[in-house]
C-alpha cells in the first residue's frame, strides 16, 4: 500500500506515472512533493498533476464534496460564480442552450443562466448523473471549479469539445498555477480532491489542439471559443 509519508524517491514504483493525463506525453518530471502527495509536471502542455495512485477513492472524494454548502440562493456564492457568469453570458445570444458540467449538489450557476433566459441542462457524476444530457450539442458549456478534479483531463476536454457547436463557448473557473515557488506555497493544491493544475500555457496548448480562441480573465476565468476549421 502507498505510504504518503515516504519521500518521493522512496515511493512505490506504481505511484510513478508514465505519461501526462492531458497530452499523453512521456516528457514528465517530478515537480514537487509535500507531506501528502507528489506532483508531476509535463514539459509539453505544462499540466501539473497528482499521480493516480495518490488520488482519493470515489467514496472519500464524494465525502469531501458533501461537506460543501453551495446553495442556489446564497448571495455570496452567486457573487463568486458571477466572475464566470458575467463575461460568458455577455458573449452569448439570447436563448442559447447551455450545459453546466460538474454542477455539484446546488447548481447555482445553471440557475443564474436560466434566470436570464438561457436553456440549461446540468451534469455531475455524483449529483446529476444523467448521461442523456451528454448527447445534444450546446452553444456553451460552463465548468466551474471542476477541471482541477479531472482524473483524465484529456478525456474530459475531448468530451466537452465534442458537445460544443462550432462557435460555441467553453467557460471555466479554475485557479491558474504560476511559478514553482508560488506552487509550493499555494493553498489550492492542498485540497485532496484537486489533482490537475493548469497554467496559462496549458490553456494556450489546449486552444491550439481543438482549436479555440482563448481569453483569460484574472487568475481563474478561462473562456474558449470553439473554432474548428
């Protein structure tokens, strides 16, 4: 069994990843270690990630989410979500159809969009596991404080872009990593459910792959306009 208190060089071999979970490159290296986990970084897409052997079990992960108190009508929570809602809604046509991906137990962001006349569906593997909503095409997808939980970001982003119409928008909120010293001191990495960490360069790489027009607002709002050829 993996012992999280062992130094990185003494961790069992099965805890060492062989490739990046976003770009699948083998050009990865050990980036940092703390008392709880190891962190690896990809030289190609610059994703920083926790190896799978150190992820929480699904039951323990859900137990963490169950402690969250994000209510639909909570004014402060709505204010927090408005950092994505306002710039994303301002780029949409009235009546656009949207999906809130990873909505959690209280889909407040979907409610904000619905209140402004947008047609909304919600999906969450724990709280709204409705595979049928992953079939239609959407004009926009919101993904708030979710991407850092992706076990397999390559698969997740492929799914998200497959659901977007050409010209559609993917709007994300996730804190962006900066340099290594900032990462070492970063509270965001200490949440045990946070396993994938992105930088501006990571999203620039992602925008080239699909392709998209990228806008980054502040240190945690990412807008990607899907522009396939």
